[in-house]
């Protein structure tokens, strides 16, 4: 039986740091502070440009996701389009070698798709083209991006990744199913919980069912995983 509880929002997971590229970041730029300002839509355009010189690929990818918050800023919208079209001459100081390829370009495709919604076939195709990438960070970006896209056609893939052995990708896929906000995704989460209720991922499955869909299996008996944690 499924019952309801209070509504909360499910946010994409923060991506772990990946090995930095060859250049060292300027000590004069506080990238974390700039990323916070972008997240709260408080950054100036020069600050956005500075944030996109980040050499840590994981942090840069998070910054590109955060640019969704700046979607009402015309200069930012034009910049995102320039980044997708790789107009390097217009913004020569950006970390183009990282922006031009996955995983940062997956995040860029996702951000553009969330902003424009229509006529984003190229961006969606780019995201889906990386579904089978060997690198877990790429696949984590794909499942979150497809979750944000919300198309039920991608539910089977997210369900497969959520049941996989890679913990990082599985957690990201479970979160992606929560972000989808459709019946097919919630059904997939319930099926996954029934399959993995004695697995470490059970807690996240329950949390996403509750916060994203106001659902949780009853009775709320502790799984063997939860019992082991409490003992």
C-alpha cells in the first residue's frame, strides 16, 4: 500500500571533484564564492565569465548546471549559446578545452534544454549519446540530465543505472528518477525499492519516493540494512 506524506523538493546530487586539468587556478579567483553567487542569480556577467575559467572539471560542471539560475539574464543566455556553438573568439579566457567535451558539455546541453525546452533535439541527442560512456562521472551527468528533462522514454535506462553496481551512478540515477516527476518514474522507484529493500540504496529510494512523489511503502518496517545500521 502506498500513502502520502509532506512534500519537499529533490535536488540533483553535488558532483564529486574529478582530477583537475593541467593548469592551476588563479589564487585571486574564489570559484566557490562565484558559484554560490551564480546559484542565487547574484553574479555579474564578468563574474560569470571568471567562474567559467575554472580548471577543476567537477566544479566547472556544477557551475554550468548552476547557470540555469541566471536564465533571466540576457548576457548569460547569449553566453550559453556561444559556449554550445564553441565561439571561442568571443570569450577567449574560458576553459574551452573542458567546456568543449563531456562531462561539462553534457551539463551545458542539460542547462540549455532546461531553459529553452523547445527545439533542443541536438542537445538531447548529445546527452543520450553518452549513456554508455565508461567514465562514471559522464554517466552520472547523463542520468541527472535525463531526469531533469523528464521524458518517460528514459525511465528504463535510469532504472537500469539505478540497479547497477556503480554506487555513484546508481545514486545519481535514483535522484534522476525523482527529478523526472512522472508516474513511470515513481513506479520504477517503487519496483527498485522492492528489489533492493535490503540493500544500501534502500534509504535513498525511500527518501526520493517520499520527497519527490509524497509516497512511501507501508508499513514503514525497518529493512535489514536499516537494522544493521542501528545495531
